[in-house]
C-alpha cells in the first residue's frame, strides 16, 4: 500500500485531475483501498486514509485492480532490487555538524532520494514520491543555497555546472 502512495505521488504531475488505475499483485491492498478502508489492521486503514486524502487534494479518482503475480514479473523483480550504489550519503550527524560548524542551512538537496536526503526539499534523479524536482542538471541552482552530494560518476559534470 505504501508503494501505491509513493507511485501516485511520483507521478502527480501527470495524474492531477484524472482517473488512475493502479495495478497491484496484492489482494489485501486491492480490497482495502477500493473499499476505502475496512481492514482489521489500524495501520492499513490509516495508510488507506492517507492515500485517499492525498488523491482528493490532487483531484484524482483512482481504482486498484489486481494483477496475478505470475503476470507481474518485471515490476516484481524491480521492486525487490535495492541499488545500494545510488543511496550513498554523508552520515546525518556529520552533515548536521558541518552545517552547524559553517553556520549554513541549505534550503535544497540537489542529488538525493527519499532514502538518503539530508534535507527537504530534495531533487531526485528519478521521479520520487516527495521529490521537489527531477534531475538537478535541468534546473537553475542560482536561487538556492544548496547542498549537493552528487554520485561520483557525475562530479565532473557537477563541477562544470558550478563553474
């Protein structure tokens, strides 16, 4: 169910004011969301409420349909793949200590994800549920006092943009 909420948020610019059909391979998710609750589990009911409240704010009506797991091979495989190489970051305590020592409070994290962001808002490489924008290289950095911890493979490109 959390994946459903994250997916809706990730594609919110495309779905605003539309009907969205979400395909899942979990019958509990399908039933609970479509019935706007009714699960015996408080956490699932709260998550269902969060999903519907967010959809109402975005003017989205959506339905959930079940796709058999045997037909959901590619999405299932991707959902189980954790790409540790893309989730590098400074230790949060080190980041906070550095900001305090330098008397700096950045207002945006340019190369982050939901998992490794040091501050919000953040800019993600891919669509993310809470990302402020996608692809830091396609936006102006001038109006921001930013924090950046780019992937090592992008450091040269990062330095070129700064220059």
